[in-house]
C-alpha cells in the first residue's frame, strides 16, 4: 500500500534524527575530553598518581579536574561512564543504513554498471565489509606493528584508501562514501566497545579488589582513542556527502575520499596542538585549503561516457504499465529533467541533484517513490516551485504512484 512509502519515509527521518542526536553527544564528549587531556598541567601539589589538572569555567561556575594516568589509590564513590553515546550512535547509524540503503538497495546501493549483483548479495558484501574491516584493524593493532603508533596510523590510512577504492568498485558512488563512513565509524565504536571500556573495567575491578592496576590497559586504550580522534572529522564528511554528487559521483571519488582523510588529520592537528598549548600551526589550514582545492578540481574531471541500460527493470514495470504513467512522465520531463539530467540545462546546475537523473522511462520508474514523496505528496521539489508545478500535476503524480502500488492498472 502507498501508505507504507509515507511511513517508511517518516521512519527514515526518525532514525536519522536519533542518529544525529547521539552522534552530537558522542562527538561532543569526545572532543571535550581530547581538549581536556591535552590541556592538563602538571603541578607539584598533585595527589600521588595524578598526571595533571585543569581549571575550567562554564555556566557561572569553576571546575577543578584532575586526571590519574592509571587509576587513583582507591575506587571513587561515584564513577560516570562515557560509552552509550558511542554505542547508540553506531546502532542508530546501522539502523539508518538498513532503512535507506538495504531497504532501497536496488536504487541507492547497487549500480549495475559498476557491479551486477542481487540485492541480498550487495547487502551481504556491505555487512561483511564492516565486520571484516574491524577484525583486520583490531589484529593489526595487536600485532607487533601496533607498537609503533604513527607507523600504525600510516598503515591504517593505506587500508582506508584501499577500502575507498574497493567500495567504488562495488556500490553506487553515494553508497560507497556512506559505507566508507560506516566502515570508519564501526572501527571507532568497536574501539570503545571491545577495547577502551573493557580495559577500564579491568582497572576498576583491580581497584575494587585492592590490586594495583596494570598501566598497559591505559596505554592500549589511549592508542585506540588517538585513532578515534583523527577519524572523527572524515566520518562526518562522509555522512554529509550523500547530499553532494560532486563529491561521490565523480570519476575520482575514491581519491577524493583519500584526501578527505588527510584533511581530517590536518584539521585535528591544529586543534590538538592548540589545546596542548604548543602553538597555533597555521600551516595546517593552508594545507587543508590546498587539499580542498585539489578535491574541487578532481570533481570537475569527467568520467568517460558509459552506455546506460534504458529498459525498465522488472520490479518497476508496475509503474511503467500504469494508466497514469504517460502523463506522469510528461510532467517529470517538463518540470524536473532540466536539472535532473546527465547534462543539466538549468543555469547554475552542473550536476543532477543527488545524482538523480529523470530523463528516461527507466530513470523515472526507478525513482517513483522519491517523485511521489518529493513532488506528489509534498512540495519539496522543485525548490520554490520554480518550474511552476500545478496542484493538478502533483495530484496526478500521487495518483500514478498510489494506483501502481495498489495494483490498479
């Protein structure tokens, strides 16, 4: 029933809202503790075992914070844990992946000109890449190579470049970028779930039992936290990139992804250095700007022409064979295709918005639900109704989708 499409759209919004809220909480607390950790000052009057302290002012009051590098001499009466922000961010993000990309695999996940696979094969590859990626990363950290923190980060960067290229050989450009963000976020969340929190629990158990905690657990957790520090900004970029075809739908999108990781490093280096009171390295912003300009240039390099399949997919025949299709197609082609085309003719539009093309019968039927939601049931498209879609035309687009879904020919 057509009501399902509306309910599914609202489900997507609800899950996306939850994901953004929890991501803000996780990233906010993460950035705060990174800044706090780097700003700690060592003073002679500190208690035994304390590494440093920091005075802060906020909300009309002063805060005096001390950090114990391993643990205090005894277990505090109250201990606040920071973990559910990370867990809920990943869980809501995976739920959003299921709603948007798994639920709409044939449209958003699969590009049959890249790799001709079934929906379940594509979903299987997606899930497997996230799980195997974490296992590979975790074993790399636990190997002898993991003892060299910065050498390990270089290897991690090379692995991320390989994943960027690999995802673009399997999925749509949009899905490739989203998966690269999910791949990275999985590593970050798993670091918290499998390494950082368990290590902290071991230290707490030792304190309760009256044992002296082993410093190695803090060192291991610190290394994983450092990785999370430098991976956060690229993840945010990839999660936002699905709105920008110039990033994901270009010839060298995997190189763009590789450069995004470098920008994450340069930006975080500035903040880390500043918080540590070691100066303000302005070269990082110059480097970031240069990298961004290179990305902009790469986005202008055209892909070689590829012959596209124009036949309507069997799963979409109900929309093509519906009595309202011819009229609906005429509306879409006259009101939408000037922007949603391989070569848009609307002034100022150089790429089809979200890389959605509405030129052929196959294009239009493949995006039937999006047309229904964006231009039929709502007035989201075209922006500002700039092509003057009438109320009757919107009603016809709605009737086309609803009657096709209900099986009325």
